[in-house]
């Protein structure tokens, strides 16, 4: 959030200092809670702006101490007013978000600017493996129903499946819990999470179908029951082609080392795309790190992002 | 413990009721703490009998509330006396232990008696996988150092390696912990336990060597550091061949449906074999269950075990 806010402020400062006149008004939208850490629900500011938050949500959604979203906003000194927050469709000419990449792609490609084409969609699954516990010494290998062995095969399958499906698709098993988790007992139960992201809904669906097949094979080979349940589906969101072209043209003129790329994380621009043409500019994250004390973007890199945003804005504001 | 104690008492009752005279004295050794649950150290009674417990151990070994083994024994109303507990080598003609199988082998083979040939030895390892965390959406598959994917490959390797090494060797990964264990973050660290058991030290060593090779391959393929450390090595222990032959002969005479087999769990007979010829009789565990409320052995099955123990004892006591 900080890089985005600082960049927007800097942009307005430059415009004022240079007495730049613009046909369309420029507005800064400072959004917090993109990550949804405290209340478990992300991008709540943009969701309010596009009218996707109902009054009830302010009261029903609570943090781990039981404090509602409404109370947290009031405690902060603001009166929640959803009607005021809401903007109507087509009332905004364009929305631009500058963000740190939160990944290693720019660094690996030796580029300084990312022009985002697609914010990936994703599927989340919860998968349960139900085997049978047994003594690690007295149960012959042939008689085992080892839930962790089955889960391990599935984890490798997730890794292979997304690679087969191809570029723009990634898959992660990040959470895994097993029972009883004792060194001399065969695990009888494993629960794990699957997170699959792709620029195409088709690829999410293909990954799902391949995983279902893999599960059938693993079930038979390992004598373990497996249940997979989808817990979330978010469609990919495409940034404005017109704005991408403008940005690319400007990046070329300014000799900025840019690349077109996708965003693997969700962003407010994804939500704003519901009511306005939206665009995103990525600046490099050192080592790909984010949500980490070592998160860092060089000033020169941020400056390049601000330049691209400034000239894109001027171009957009020119048009009648 | 209960099946063993009841069987021994029943055996003496039969001998008394039938006025059976024996050349060698018969003694019941009632041993607790075979499992080592409270103090973390198993087979402490037999270890005291063979002189493997030093005075210091009584004071240094404590339960989770800080109560020493010595204090626990005194609180129970007994004065610990290691010198009294100790028996000298060759002062005992034979040691027989009857135990529930704690596994499914007898049931699967439709046998009622197991004559134990070997109590398997085992290696325990702690294995660490050190990768790099990253955002599940923004980190391309090719850039990942996913500790859980590497660990999954290793878990399957453990399963394959012990099958390659062959019958009488089993391997289990029962404990696994990962960091940060969040659905949208690539795991950067996994620690897991490996438990490998075999009737032959050679097979333990072969398994180790194969795992070391597998680790080298996984390290390279997955770009993850792996450290494996042996935390325990216990050699296999062989039961007395003479007593096995006597028991087999009697089992045949009595028409008992028996089989020769190995014990995958450690037992007091393993320790007693240090100072006396030792033998073990297994009776079936329903469903292979042990340390579980549903643990069960049919009375008729226990009776068969007692019969075998009785006639073996009579045979042993006859000999001058």
C-alpha cells in the first residue's frame, strides 16, 4: 500500500509543480485491507467502491477478538457510509494501481517495470486423506493404508499437473496437518490445502480434472480414501487492453526496461475492473520478498514506475 | 503386559493343580514400563534385571512433571535396589515372554500362534528440508524451492527403498512438521521422522545408503537443502534357536495353527536375551490394534498361547 500511496502523492506534486492542466479530474484512492489479514476478507475498500459490500457485512464480519468491521471503522474515527463510498459503473474513466511485484519475475528477467495483463484467478481446495494407523514396526508394508504416503503422491501430482497445464498456471500445497503425528505410528489422516492459480479459467478447470484423475489412481494404489472439496473459485480478471497499449507505448518512448506480465496475487484493481477500465504497474521486489521485514524496492525503480504512471495519466486525461 | 501376566499365573495354577514336578524352578517376572511412556525410556525392568541401569539413571530420568524414576518407585511403595534386581549371565536357564502381536500378521495369515524368530532392529532418523518460502501466486514453478515437494518425494522414496531392500524391512514417516504451514505460502522448511526396522543389520545399512542416494537426487532436482541425522540405532535380537525348535515341535504335536514370524516392536525378551536364551510367543491382536481402546485377543487364542508356553516350560524343566 505504501509504495502506491507515495507514488500517487508524488504524481500530484509533479502535476502541481509543473502547472499541468488536465481535462479529466485526478483523484487518489488510498485503500487499506487489500490483504484481508485482520478480518479475513481482502480488498474491502475497492469492494465498497464498486458496491459489493452490503450493510450486514459491516456487522457480521469480525476479527479474532470479536470486533466487527463497523466498530473498527468507528473506533478509527470514521463513520461508515456505504452509499457514499459507492461509485457507479462508467463514472470513472480509468483506474491505475502501482504495486510492488511481490514476486521474483522482474528481477529474474532483469526488467524494472511490469505492465500487468491479467490478475490470475484461483481455485482453493481442501483435500482429506483417510487411511489407517498402525504400529510402524508390526505392520507389513503390503498391509498399510498410509495417509501420508498417499498425500505425498498427491503433492507431487499437484506440482506436475500445473506444469503440464502450462505457463501462467501455478499450484501450491502450503498447509498440511497429519494425525497422529508420532514417529512410530503410521499416519491415518492428512488434511492439506491446494492453491491453484492461472490466467485462464480453462487451465483451472483442466488442472482440476487432472487432479481428480490422479486421486482415483492414488486411491487404488495406496488403499486410502481421498476427498477433495473446492473452497474458493475466483475468476481471472483482465486489465484494460487500451491502457496496456498506452503504457507500453510510453514505456518504449521513455526507454523503460519493461515487460508484460501477470499478477499472481489479488489486488484492488481486480475489483475496480468491475466498474472502470483498470491497469496495474509493477515495480520490482528485491529477492521477490513481500510481507517480510526485508521487503524492499529501490528508489530508482519506484521513480520509473511513477514516471510511467504520470505519462499514462497525462495521455488518458488528454483524450476527450 | 496384562496378557503376559495372566498367562504366567494361569500356567503356575495348572502346574500346581496337576502336581507337576519340575527339575528347574519356575519364576514369574512381572515387568511394567515396556513401552517407556511416562519416562521416555522403555524396557526398564528387563534392563535392571540384566544390569543395564546405573544408579544415576534412577535420579536423572524424569517424567514431564519432573518426578524422577527413583521417586516414582518410592512413591509406589518400593525401595529401588538395583543390585537386588540384577541377575547374572547364565543364571537363568530360559526366558519366555507371551505377548499380543500388536500387528495384523497372524490374522492375515489365519494363524493363532506366532513363534518369534527375531525382534527387529531399527534406525531412527530426523530429516530436515530447507527451501525458500514465497507467495503461492507470484512465484513461478521454475523458481521454487518448495520444502514440502522435496519432502513428499523423500517420503515416497522411504516407502520404495524398504520394499526394494525386501521382506522383513519396513519404513515409516510418522511425524512431519512444516513452516509456515499457510495455504498461500510455499513451505520453506519441513522436519520429518524416519523409522526403519529390519531383521538384519545389513538391510538397515542398505536402506540408509539408498536413502542417502535418493537425497542427493532430490536435492538437485528440487533445489532444496536436505540434512539427515540418525537419532537411534538398535540392533536386531535373535531368539533362542533351541527354544524355537522346541516350541515348533510342541505346536505341531498340539495341532496349533502357528507360524514363525518376527516382532516389529521391542520387548523385554530382547533385553533378557543378553543374559539368557529367550523366546517369545505371540497371540493374535484383533484387527492388528494395540494401544487402543479396541485392543482385543480372544480367550481361546490366549488359551492356545498358554498351552504352548506350558508344554515348552515342561520340556525345558525336564532337561538336566
